[in-house]
C-alpha cells in the first residue's frame, strides 16, 4: 500500500505556517490598547477600557459576495480585504457603535501564502483606518471544495456603544429629514447582476476600457467599499442622528425601512443627486427598469441618516459630502 501524507491529500501545513508568518506583522500593526493577546492564541483577548458608561456590545458578520470573482479575474486581492472590514464597520456604525476588534476567516482549496498576505494586507489597512484591532482569524485549506485559485472570506466585528447613545430609529417621527452620503461604486452588492451585464451580455473582460466610465471594467468594479466611520463617528455624541441605514443588498428601497419605526414611510427627492455613471452604464447596458436598479444597487448612496429638521443644517455642515435626500412621512 502506498504511503499517503497530508500534503498529498491537498493540505500543506508548511504553506499554512508561511501564511501565518507573513500576516503576523500585519495584524500587530492594527493593535489598539485594548488588545491583550498576541497572534497565535487560540482565542483573541480584548479588554474594555471603562470609558463608556453602560456599555452595549454590537456585533456583525458579513462577506464580500461575488465581488470576489473580480479579484480572481484581476489578480488583485487586497481591496476585497478592505471591503470586508469597511462593510462590517458600517453595519455596527448605524447603531452608534465604535469598532473595537475584527476577526477574519479565509477558506480556499489550495492555500497561497502570497494571496493570503495580500488579502490580510487590505484587512489590516482598513482596520488601522477605522481604529479597529485585527484580533485573530482562521485560514482553512479545503482541497476539492473550491475551484483552483478561488477562495471565500468572511469578517466578524465587535463594537461598543453606551446604552444611552444607542441609535435604533425609535425617535424618528414624521417630518424628520433624510441625509445621504455617497458610495464609491457598487461597494459589495449587486455583483452577480453587474458581472452578468459586463461579461455575459457585453462580452467584456476586466481589462476592457469603458469610455462612459473613464476606466477599465476591473477598476470600476473593484473600487473598495467606503467606511463611514471616519466621517460619522465624531458626530455620534452630538445627538443629531436619530437613525442610520447602511445601503447594502436591497438598495435604498429595502434598507431605509429597516431603521424606521413601525408605520413610518419615507419619500426621496429624486432630483437631489445625480446617479453616478457606473449605474447609468449598467442600467443602459442591461436594459434594467428603475425599480430593479434601486433594489439591486446602492445607486450612489452608501449611508442614509435621519435627523430632526432643526438639526439638518448642522449635520450637512459637518458632512461636506452629504446632501438632503428626502424626508420621513
């Protein structure tokens, strides 16, 4: 009987060790004063500093979806790492939470230490930008489970907010105003439809230059998901923001209602912003109707905030890129 070892079955422990070696310093670069444990522990340890009264922990988990296909096609892997962090940061920001620490999960059929390093480089960079520690993670090599050169990533975040400062939309009333912050492209939603239009309908490649966009398809579709923490975080103690919605899957149509009290609806001022060229190009190329576009894509709106009419001017002044999007009915 022939001798079989773990590497022959597709799992390379040495490659796993090399990946860990490459990413250790990337993780350490994100450490904040709350980090207690170092890289390599079975569990990550984090100490709350006691600066927040009645602390409530807020947690979320998410992935990047089929945007990963664009990373596979281009060979660019660091931006999806940043996408992962920023998406999760926004998901807890809407409840008023400050990000504390982040964990990642990377699964692939055959581990490439270089690709793993690039992914974690993007994660590390985004963690630093958001003041969030990369506390730990897991890299799983699963031969036969993923196609060659492909992987999946997931992120897990924990943040904190004072109970008195939680944002849950319960204070929103008729007449309150909606404020929008712009997205940077598709962020991490609508990629199955966008890929179908670009690659199946139009028969383009990631290297194809599109005049309407002024860049290649790959560049347009890989633009990182923006984090709104640097802009909105400093305003959380002002008391202006009554509710927030992160515009992800389902678009404006399905995400704004998630922040509203039961019985409340909203109206948009469709003339308040110009739909960015990427979305116009996708709609025209795919012959999509407007309701489908607003459910599949963010349409240039990445975050929506609700405030009282009396606070609208102050909020807009504090957020130079923002605009009045509509109102609560």
